[in-house]
C-alpha cells in the first residue's frame, strides 16, 4: 500500500547510531529441524554463509553502527541467531529460555558475554526467545506467542521492564517468531506515546516529525492480533506473503537505512516510497535455518 501522503516532499529520515551484538557463523549448520524452513539434509555452503554474514557486519559498520561479537560455541549451529538470546532495553537485559532443547545451551554462552559486558542478565522462568518474539517500540513491547515464547513470559517481561506488553498471536508456522512477521522502521515516539484514539500522530504518515513506524505481514497473525496492529499502527507498511517468505520482515532499520533481504522487492519499493533507504543484504544461506538479517542481530539499546 502506498500512503496517500507520498514521500517526495518529506524531510530525509534521520538515522540513529546503534549498537549490535552478532555471532560469527563459525559453527553454523542445519543439523535438526525445529521450524518448517529447516531440512536435516540441507546443503549449507558454510564459506558463503560466512561471506554473507561478513557483508552484514560491513553494512552496519559502513552506516555508522557499532558491532560487538560473542564467541561462537561448537555444537550450537543456531547460535548465530543472536536476536534470540535476549531483549535489551534501557541498558537492562532480559535473557532467553529456548523452546527447543537443542538451543537451550546457547543461553549460557550469551550469558557469559552479557555478564562480561556489565549487564545483570535476567533469566526468564518460561520459554522466551528474546528479540525473536519481543520487539520494543516506543514505550511498548510487542510480544509474539504461538510457537516459541509463552504468554507467561510476556507477563514476566512486562514486570521486568515495567512497560506495557502487547501480546500478539502468531498463526503461521513459517512465521514462527514475531521478527519474521514484523519489524520496526522507526521507534521514535512523540512524548505522549502511541495514539490512543487510532488516529496517527505520524508513524508512516505524511509530514511526521516522529512516531513509531512498523512494517508487518497481516496474515501471519490471528484476526484479533491483526486488529490490534491495525489500531495501533494505522499507517504501517503492509507486506505481501512473497515479501514475508523472502524474509523481508526480518529487517533491521536505523530510522533511515533499512537492512533488508534483496528478494523482498515489493517491500523495498514501499520503503523507498516512504523515504527510507533500503540497504539490501543477502543472507540466503541462513534462510535454510529459518533466519535472516534481524535474527542475526541483537540490538543493545542504551
Ligand atoms: N533455526 C533457528 C530456530 O528455529 C532460527 C532462529 C531465527 N531467529 C529469529 N530471530 N527469528 O530457532
């Protein structure tokens, strides 16, 4: 959908420098299948995966962002998906408890990094997969459930951060994490937060000086959750199934540049029309494990 406000007359979008935590894919492989993208006989080109991951790191650094890395541990082929290790807001870190037993030991490896970096990492009591399912936007936290992170964890994360958590029900196994179905384009909210009456204070709309902006694939959500998103983000970019299957919703935005899968062409056109600058980064080898750009990226919010 193209917003009626168009993009051509707006002031340029403003990027904000970010700090990201990534994990080099030294031990990346597809060795088990815990989502519909994974095949135990998947043929992963590890040299290509490494080059693709290095391209992502270079793209972040070239755009002024800081990249930290955690030590990759042998025997943990999914550890490259750093987003699942925690959610960090206001310098406080809420850790992970993986749904799949194969991934549980990752939490300990990341805990070592977080402790070393001076974070007092909270260990959740219920299954919770970090930024895979917990997406901070303004003073809210959007929280996915249905496949991995539980509603008990949503309650725990609300208590921990003291921010309103908005639970969203995921229904399509291909989009098993919230960050495969939705991403934040701009999390700068006006002081009074999200609009209460469903009218936009900006968002993706014309002439906005601030405001949360989101892109999502509506069909990944239950009807009720779709309605919640529609009310909170009336001007959101709505992606097609093809964009979602190309991992287009697994993007990272700094408020201006959107690091995005190159095959999400319809989404890329919409972003351009709204004044964002798409930066295509191809992580096709990681798609074989059900992950993309955002999955590989943990944002350390100060
Ligand atoms: N193979 C991993 C899993 O199924 C992929 C994780 C993708 N991460 C993400 N943030 N969506 O757990």
